[in-house]
C-alpha cells in the first residue's frame, strides 16, 4: 500500500501545508528538499518572534519554503520566503512584494477572487474546496471534474485545497495540478499524512 502512494504522489511537484503554530508540524518528518511549502497562518496568538525565526531557519536548512499569511510586518521580521494572501484580503498594494523578492501566493473560492489574486501578484493560487469537509460552516465542494475544468481555463496555476485526507489521496492522481494543499489533515494526523508523501 505504501509503495502505491509513493508512485501515485511523487509526480506532484509541490505540497502546501498550513500550520497555525510551530508545534503543528515536526520538520524532521520532511525528508525531501525543495518540495514542501509551509504556510504559517496564526489567527489568534502569534508566537514569539524568536521561536518563529528558529522555525523559519530550520525550514531553510531543510529546503522548505516558509510563507507568512497576510502579515507583512512579520514577513519582514522573520525573513520568510514569501507571502500568502487569504481570499478575504483584497489589498492591491500587496502586488509590490513580488518586486521586493518575495514569492506571493494566494487563496480563492471563485473567479472574482482569482482575478483579484492575479492583480495582487500571486503566481500560484490555492483554490477550494476540492472535496467535501466535515466543517458545517464550509458547505459545497467542486469535485475533481469541476476543479479540472476551472484549472485548465485559468491564467495562473491553481492548487486544490479542501477535504484532502489520507482516505482520498488516491483521487489526486486525476487532479489537473502540479501540487495540492492540506490544512485539517496536518492538524489532526501530521505523521500519517507526511509518511504517505514519500
């Protein structure tokens, strides 16, 4: 079974993993360089800057790109690789960060939000939701076929997010994208998920 997952997933060039604090994911679990991207999205209490700098530096040593969500001050303080712009962040002035040498990615749920992310300078857009989730506040999902249609028509690269877990990893083989993103699966069972990606 493990061999099957390795064969199936290795064609995906990048994985995007959301964490809410540095304790969510043990970086020692990641064994492959230049394939993983961590998006730090702490919505409540941001950790001490020293802890974040240490985590960011370990990411750098391990060949992991480290993104900060929305907070441009924190982005500069920890010298992150890039900025993640959430779907509800419509600030067009953020497009200047690509010229400053930062990688800029964003999130969207529809075409209007995709267009805004492109104006903000996003080269990659995390698009959701691919699969159904158990969150009662997140209703509706695209499914593989609809995501593929939108992805093929898109002017920029789309990365699927939403409802991705160990049970449906095999379905990602049919998704038209070089990457995929995970949120809940990393929070719940990071070791189980990461072990499937090698």
